[in-house]
C-alpha cells in the first residue's frame, strides 16, 4: 500500500505527531533497496528534494525513441499481459523518468525529522509493518513524504499496525523479519546498513548544527 500516483486521487488527513515519528523509525530502517529511485509526481510537490545532475544526457531524439519503444512493449508488446495496476504504475514511473532525463536532472526526495531536522533520502526502498494475525504491510519508504507533505491518509488497519506492532530496529521486529521468510544473512546485512546510515545522518546533522552556531556567533 502507499504506492501513490499523481493521476489518481487519495484520501487525506493531517497526520498525528506519533504517526510521523513512528513512520520515521521504519523509513530509516528500510528494506529491498533498489538501484535507482522514484520521484514524487504529485502536482506542485514542494519537496524537499536534492537535485541530482545527470552527466550522460542522451539526445532528444534518442530519448523519444526509447520512451516510445518502452510504452509500446507495455501496451501491446511482450509486457501487455501484466496487471492493469502494475502497468499503470510502470507507465507512470516511465513517464517521470522521461521527464527527468529531458530536463537533465532528477529530484531525490528527502524526509525531514520533525524534532531533530535530520534528513533521510526516500524513494528507493520499502518498509515492512507487521499487523495482527501474521499480516504484513509493504509500502515504499516514500510513504513518509506522502504522509508528511501531501497528508496522505493510509488505511486504518495499517495505521493501527504502525501504532501497535514492533518497530525497527528492535529485536522483536528483526526476529519477525526473519520469521517472515527473509534470509538471516540479508536481515543482518540490513541491520549493518541501518547502523551505518544512522551514523552518517547524525554526523551530517551535527555539521549543520555547527555551521548554524558559527553563523550566529
């Protein structure tokens, strides 16, 4: 759940503070990291985002030919048998990638912690939330952005699972990941990544704080 697209409406509500803080815990301990990342394509998205400049921009004609060929494969070619929802999501991502390639840069969406100002890169991984009776909710880590900036309201059962279930990086949560079928070596690798990224973000936050104090002085 939580795979939003700018072309489709969604229910909104201002998120509770506890929900924002809980979501942060999951998003800083994300899983299934991808090689690239997804941009937010909701209209007039204010960010925040980091601009990534491309160094290998193809020609306009090459971009248009590649884009047209991929759309044809999805609509009438070898990939036409995919589900309607999957094709819609794929085409949306394809169109967003095409626009990014044409302008020469990508927007890497950032999440901002409500208390510390710590920054978290989003759009490249998923989170797992454990509900009742063994139910597992999978969502993009971009969910933090959708909830805090666009006020997306997730389904109530997901909100309750977020509130009541074990949260990362607690041992109970890690054990549930292993019990869900993820290999132990993979989960242990994720734990190491979580610790490394947390240390990196903490150092970045301290550097920003130091610069702010220096400017005040």
